[in-house]
C-alpha cells in the first residue's frame, strides 16, 4: 500500500523559508510525476509544483514561480519543496501526490 508522508511545515514569518519533505513507500516512485498541492482555508486544493519522473522537467503555479523549488531523489524516494520568500497567502496544508495517492499533509502558516 502506498504511503506518502509529508513533514517540514510550521509557522514562519513573511519573507521566511521552509523546506517540505515527502517520503514515499509502497509506490513506484521512480516512474511517475510527483506533485505538491496546497489547500488554503475555505479554498479548493491547488497544484503548486510538479516534477517529472526523472526530474528533468519542473513546473510551477504562477503564484509561486521564482519562490518555490521542487526536487526529488529517486533513490531515496523522497520529494522536496523549498519555499522561499513566503507570503501570508501561502498559508495552507501542503500535500504530496501522485496518481491517486495522497499524504495527510503538513500545515504551513505564514504570519507575523
């Protein structure tokens, strides 16, 4: 059974940084595009970053482009999201995903 376990969230001031991690097991991590989604209170879940199976192509939502950076290690079956220059509107629960598999999420709160 696939398990996606996110970590690294927390409370950070505007302009700060966080690095999220997602450790995957029971899933053919090396073969699929991996995604980071987030869900802000009262809003729909949105995809913020994704990376192809080999890591050669990354894409970002316009709202995070130039501030967030996605990466992966296929040997360690780990996905990361480096988030810089965080803004209050980045607040939400961040989820790791591929196909129909989801983690439970990690909370990111950006507030002074």
